[in-house]
């Protein structure tokens, strides 16, 4: 049997990994290749999984820990996707606060499961506005030093650096960022895309579809700094069931916008930097009918990436927040925003089915290849 290709697309929270992976999956599907998606999170109730399913791709979710710390679940997820129709290509999205993926995932996969998988070069996607702030090229709220440590480690191990969202930059801003990245990470291949606008994707897809991961070295990682950086980020995942009274319907797109705006206002008032707030609202009648909204910086506007085409009678809302804040603060802000928005929607019943907020635990990979 031909080996399946395992493609991992990493990068910081909100960089555009899920958007890129959905485009990549469409590209492969159009070529008649079978695709399997693997999503990953520290918690359960994932927006990324809902988006993959809405786009009709087979998805396996590894919840409750990152790939490196749940390596066996990663292998199991690939096996589950293979029971009916083995994918030709796996597209895997690691947690956005995760690094050291070459030593803890790519190399162990090659060494232990090399007969089953061709492991593609590791891509790391970046949001150029966030990157320009991390590298001091523009003003704006800074992430804490140990969160920036993770950010830079992600880039240090990248075999392909993908500057995404070039639609947000002018030519000078892009040139400055390219210069910093080529100076700091000279061995990485650099590609420049807009996943949302579907610009320049072919060159990147080609690189990871034909190449194989060949890291030049295993990078040093200070796990105490890495663990501290992860723990500075609070996570909140909640799922709610929304039901309109009697035979009424409600506007799901407006509801998502109001909730995102209210949350942003409450978090900004406490000077909290959101790194990714994402929500999906899916119709109870049709799982492929989905609305979605995202916020990737506290000073940005919420952006809708999927619109519901019709008003809803009943739906499931998933809300994921990752921000530099204590989980209790995220939970209080969420409860307050929900109360504010639903006070104006007296005829919509909102019932929480799941709520979890936490700081990620210390990263403890199952395998780590120490040197080549
Ligand atoms: N302007 C712009 N926004 C994008 C682009 N690609 C993704 N985004 C947006 O960035 C946000 C986060 O994207 P997502 O794929 O969920 O990021 P992830 O956390 O890395 O998986 C969403 O609102 C996307 O629509 C792009 O090329 N340009
Ligand atoms: Mg994602």
C-alpha cells in the first residue's frame, strides 16, 4: 500500500491555519485525492472541527492535550480516519500555542511509523500584523515575553514559513517583515499567501506535497519558559443550545456579531489581549448550515468567515476564547456577554451544555528525538 502523506500546519493562534487547511483540502479533493483532517485542542467542543465537518471533510479531533503530549491519540486518529477510506493525505492542525513539533511529532512519526507515512516539511503560518508586533516593527499590544518565546520557537523550527493575510499589508510593511524573517530564519522556505483571498496557494501546496521533512537539527527548547508561556494563555470553550420560542426564528449572523462585539468590549475594558476568539453557530436541522465569526486581536474588528443563509429555529453555538488572561476572567466576561445579548432576545432560549476554562498544563511530550 502507498504511504499516506502527513502534512502538519502549525503556527500561532489566529494565524489562519484552519482557513488554509480548508483551502488545501478543497485543492486536494478537486484532484481526486482523499483527505483526512485532524484537529487538536487543549479542551473539547472545537470550532475548528465544526468548520471541517461543515465543509464535508472527514475530521478526527484530538481533544484535551496537544499532539506531542497525546502522540498515541494522533496515531489512533489517523487510524480512525482510515477505517472506511484511507486518506491519501492527512492535514493536521496542532494547537496554536504548541512548539517543538519537529522533535516530538515529525521525527517520531518518521522513526516509528515511517512505513505508513511520508512526513511533509513542517509549515508554520503567521498573521503578519501579530508578527510585526512581535518583532517590534509596529506599535500595538505586546504579548508577554514567554508567549513571544513560543512564537519565535515556532518559527525557528519551521521548514516552510507561510506569511498569511498579505491582503492586510502594504508593500513596505511586507518587505520589512520578509527581511526580518529571512535574516532570522535563513534556512526556512518563505511563502507569502492570503488564504482567505485564495492568493499564491499553489506554490506552498506544491512544496509540502512533494517535499519530505528533513530538519537540519533539533532545536533547543527551554520547557520551563515554554510551559510558562502556555500557562499565561487562558482558554475557554463553551457550547450552548439555542432554541427560539414557539415557531419563531432568530437571526444567527446578527447574534454572532453582537456576542463577539460584546465580548471584545468587555475584554478590552480590562486591557486583555485576545489572541483568538472564535464562534460557530450551526443549524440543528442541517449540519452543513453554519455561521462563524473570529477576532484575532483585541484592537481588530470581529470578522465573519461563514454566514448562515437562513434564520434559525434551533442551533448549537460553540465559543472558544484564547487570551492572555486568567480563565476565571474569561468565564466571567463570557457569562456577562451572554446575559447582555440574550436580554435583548427574550424569545430565544439559551442553555449551556458545556463550559470549561483553564490554563494549559506543563507540556510533557510522549516522545522527543534529542538529536539527529
Ligand atoms: N484578512 C485575512 N484574514 C484571514 C486570512 N486567512 C485567515 N483569516 C482570518 O483569520 C481568522 C483566524 O483564522 P483561522 O484559520 O481560524 O486561524 P487559526 O487559529 O490559525 O486556525 C479568521 O477570521 C480568518 O477568516 C487571510 O488571508 N486574510
Ligand atoms: Mg484553527
